């Protein structure tokens, strides 16, 4: 028996802790433990690990790398020797062995009612079953058999049962076995309750997450509905004004309607009077909006002129979201969404400038690209003396007389923005487009050019004869 301990340890060293069989092609991992090559590869595959990646040792949980697996040839030789010798450390002569694994039968499975070895205990067939040492099961069997025999003897003495061989009570029907079965059922019940509890918590978390997403979607939908409602109210107001305009036109005499029709021609904005500024109902008094002005621009105190550089007055904070932060531009305060309007700007002898309109929602941050597709309708004088309508591509213009004053005429419903040379009363260019939303006057004083372009852009003082900013004809 002195050799039982060493032989048992030798036998244990030859067993793979994953498959519990003799090792096949044993390999060593980083921590020093050994496993079958196939077993450790399957372990890594089940964990979803890639070739060469880290994994936890199945025996000690140490971090190892699949690329560092080393064949252990000495262990392979030892395993083969143990297999050939059939060593069974600590197994008495004549002791019953497991038919499947040739191990000593040390355990008793209560569900299957049979003796099993330690390898069978880890198999899927017996893993969920209740097992106990075979010596304990044998003791229970003996006690149950004795109690059963005693019970039958008492019954026969009392005349309650005939004396038959079948009266020997099966040990599986003893009170002690019932207690074992009751404990097994209890454990199974606890396991079922635990698993379903996990499922319930998982479903509750999923329900909470979906409800949160639904709530966010509801908020976005309500916000969109609110925005659309505001837009509908604005459109309704515009339609109401248009209906009022039509009713007023219906009540006008025929000669008045003809005069209004003549005024719609882009080459005749002043057809109702002696000049561009004398058209009845057309002039608007435009003023500059300091909240939109680029920080390098200077506005006059009356907000009627703008120039590049100099002392900055009437400017709000630099980070105002309405302000142009890269291109030196400023907008007019007035916003036009219908009707026909006209104003004039003195450009003098400035070598560079730009005038026009832009959509209220057009981008004001970064480099501004002047084009109708971006919401900008601009006429510009280049430093090289070229006049351009900033279409896409740019339209080069030929002017016979250098303008010192530019007239700008907006016919919103007709989709026209016309520019005129007030100096010689000639038409320069007309943008044709389909407008939506508010349009605002735009002013670009140009580069400072070392003081050569210091002259400001000046808005001419014009008063609307009906006392409103924009007249709808």
C-alpha cells in the first residue's frame, strides 16, 4: 500500500482535466498545465477565441496564448506507459471498476440507482443528478433493508400482512431514500426558479430599454409636429395677406391695375414716377442689423452705412449665432416674404463691393459661397473692374456707365431680383428663382485694400408713402 500514493499521483498526471481521459497529444500552456491538443483547441473555439489570442487556463484561470502551445513529448511517453500498464493507484485487488472508464466505483447516482466513477460524475448524463459516496449509499441501503424487514415482521405478528417474500421492502422506498429524493427535488426547484428569475430580469431590462427608445421617438415626433404647426400658421398668415391683397386689387379701377402691371417689368421699376425711388408704394427704408455684422465691419450709429475696419460700434458678442464669422457681410433688419420692394445703395467709387439678398436660413458660418443654390442672390464688382452676377457659373456683365448708386428691386411672387444702374437709369441684371421663407438685404463692403476701399456702402434714405417696410402691390 506504500506505492498507492505515488501511483495515484502518476495516474492523475496522465489524465486531461478537460475530457478526464488519458491525454492524447499532450501540450503545455504558458502556466505549465497540460491538456490534450484537441481538448484545448475545442476549449478556445467554444470561447470564440482567434488563433494566437489570449485565453484563460481551464485549470488555474491564468492568462495564456494559443500561439504558445508546446508539445510535451515526455508526458506523452509517460501517458502511453501508464495506459499500457493499466495502473490504478489505490484500487484493491478484486475491486469493481467502471466498465466505461476502468475507474473504481466510488459514487452512487440516486436518480439512476447505480454505482459510478468520478469520471462518470462529470459526464452530461450524471452531472445534474444527486450523487453520494458509495459507502454512504450502502449504509442507507442496509438501514432501509433492516427497517423494511422489521416492519414486515411487525405486520405479520399483528396479522396485517401475509408472510411473503415480497414483503422485503425495497431500499428505494425507505423514509431515508424519500428524504434524499425530496432534497433533490428541492434543488431542482431552486435551480428552475433561479434560471427563470434571470430570464425575467433580462426581459424587464429589455422592456425598459424599448420603452425609453419609444419615449425618445415620441418626443422627436411631437417636436416635428410642433415645428410643422408653426410653419402652417406662418403660411396661413401669408395667405391671409395675399387674399387681402387680391380683394384690394379687385376694388381698384382698371387704369390703376394697368399701372401696377407695368411696374412688374424688371426694366421699368420706376414706371409710376420719374425715377427708381419715386415708384408709388415700392420704396422701403432699409437699416442694417448689427447682430449679423462680421466683427471687422463698422456700422454707423444710424445703421445706414457700413465699411471695412475702423472702430466697431453697435456690435453684439462675437459668438452671436446670427453673425457672419468668416466672410465680412452684414444683413438688413427688414425681412421680406411677399410683395414688391425697392431700395438704393450708394457705392460711390469703391473698387470692390457686393449687394443683393439672402435667405434667412442661409449659412452664416465659415466661408460663404455666393450662389442662388446656397440662398444668395448677389451682384458684385471685382477688384479687377469686372461686374458679375454670382450665378453658377458666374455671369460676367458689361456696363457702359460705371454705377455710383445701385437700385435693388424684389418681386417676391414673380421670383425676380433685379439690379439697376441709378446713375444712367439702366437695367443691369435680373435673377429669376422660386423663393420660400424670408429674404433679407445683404451688404458686402469688400476688402480694405490698404485704405483704397475705405469708402462705406451707404443706404439711401427712402420713405414708404404708406408707412410700412414692404408694400404688397
